[in-house]
C-alpha cells in the first residue's frame, strides 16, 4: 500500500510517498527558514500561511517525480502534533479532505514517533530495541524504543532544548538564525586554528544521577562571559568552542549512561543537532570504548521531513490494520505526550 505522508508541524512542509512493500518512493521538503530568519525565529502565523501555499504543489510535485497518481494513494498519514496549532491544522485539513475525496484511511501521527522511527529508513538500520537521543530545536530526550508505539522516556531537558541552546547562544554571538550550524562552524574553525582554549563552561547536570538535561544555565554562562570579555574576533571562536564542548560532553555522557541503564548496545541519534560533527565524533568514540554502535540517519531524515511521517503511518497501518479511518473530521494536538501513545 502507498502511504502519503504530510508534515507541517513547524517551519518545514514535508511530503513523502512510502510503499509498504517497495519502501520510500519519493519525498520533498520546503523549508521556510529564510522567511523566518528576518525575525530571528519562527513566526507561527507566517508558518501556517506558507504551509497553505506549499502543501498542494509539493504533493503534486512528489507524485509526478515518482510517476504516481493521486489515485495510487492507499492511505494518508499527517503530523497530528505536537507543534504549532495553526501549522498542524494545514496538514490535518488537507489530509482529511484528501482522505474523504479518495475514500482512503487517514492517520494522525505523533511527530516524535516519526523522529524515533526515522532511523529505520536508513541502511544500515538499527533493530528494536534501541536507545534514541532526540536532539532538535524543540526537544532533547533520551528514549528507549522497543517497537512501534513502545516508547519509554528515560530523560529529557528540564528547560531549553539542545538546538534551542545552540540557537540562543549563536544569537548572543551575533550569528543569525538558526545559528546552530554557524556556531558549530565557528567552533571548528577555532579548533583548527590551534589557538589555546581560553574558556571553560560548566557541564550542567552531568552528575545529577539521572538522564535529564538542563541547558538554559549554559546560555546565561555564555552571557556572563561575553559581558566580561566582549564579543570580538578574538573571543567569539573561543566562546563558541567552549559552549559546544560543554553541550557535547553532557549529551554524550548521558547517552552512554542510558545505554548502561537499559543494557542496550544500539544508540540512534535523531534531530537537527545530530548533524553536529563534534557530537558525532564524541558519541562514536565513547560508544566504541563500550562496544556500542551509534546510528546516524542521513541528515534529511534527521531533521523534520515527510518521510518519517509516511513511514510511521505505514508501520501503524501494517500492525493495526485499517481501523483508524477518519472521514470528514480531524484534530490536532499542539501538546501531546509521547508516552500516552497507544501501541498499534
Ligand atoms: O530537527 P530540526 O531540524 O528541527 C526541529 O527543531 O524540529 O532541528 C533544528 C535545530 C536547530 O536548533 C539548529 O540550530 C540545530 O538543529 N542544528 C545544529 C546543527 N545543525 C542544525 N546544532 C548544532 N550543530 C549543527 N551542525
Ligand atoms: Zn522535529
């Protein structure tokens, strides 16, 4: 069966076609980053309006590229939450209307379930059970993933998400939005220059004895540093490196602790911060010391995308059969606890 996936939870319109027998047949993404960068962050109303503009042309484009017709679609999966309510409503209403017109089932998918299952789209793929480190602009969580719909929260951030901390710190350093990749570049450049390290920042909650994180203090620590030393050509790189080292060490050590606590040997990294090269190097190095394996899905499946939603929809349809048929009405859940999700 061919599943059309629609992702509109934040600032990316993602569309994908996943076939339960033939795999991923096509996907496309439109990112609104440039539009929001002018405002230094995502403007929800602009995001919703842009999803409206993009979603139908992107569906047509994805079908055409895969040489498929609308009539080939056997089910539709859309991101039901969590996310921006207005943005979610665009995907939900398009999915419901198309489902009604095509007389096919429509499934609302939890965005984080999409992220947690997305590593299964890559080769080599991990096998259940595994630990997932989900590090995006909105989430920082360690999860035990035992199967579709079987997720146990091991730990999460008590304040800012890792990506949010990267973005806020980058903003402090005058690096624009979203600043995570720019901050990371700056830190690497400083590292390569061979200059001595000037600063060291705290490792928040490293020894808290649990698997939770806290990153808002780190941003304040950077602010204190910049107030004291100013933001100059000389200090900027050193501060970026100190910040990145602190966040990478905490994420690495807590991920390793999660593997020890669960007795599992596979770690999967999902979310935009998973693109960070220092984080990848650090996780791989520490995991190798303990005999664990780390999986890094391709970046296009790490960040928000439609493929993960189509895939999660396909998995649920295969396991539960088509009993979630939804005709003529739809709901979104801007806030939605992943642990409340039912197993199919
Ligand atoms: O998963 P994602 O694309 O979107 C959601 O938040 O759902 O993650 C985006 C986040 C942003 O905060 C961005 O700054 C961060 O991932 N990011 C990075 C890097 N690339 C993206 N942070 C650090 N290093 C990077 N190379
Ligand atoms: Zn996401």
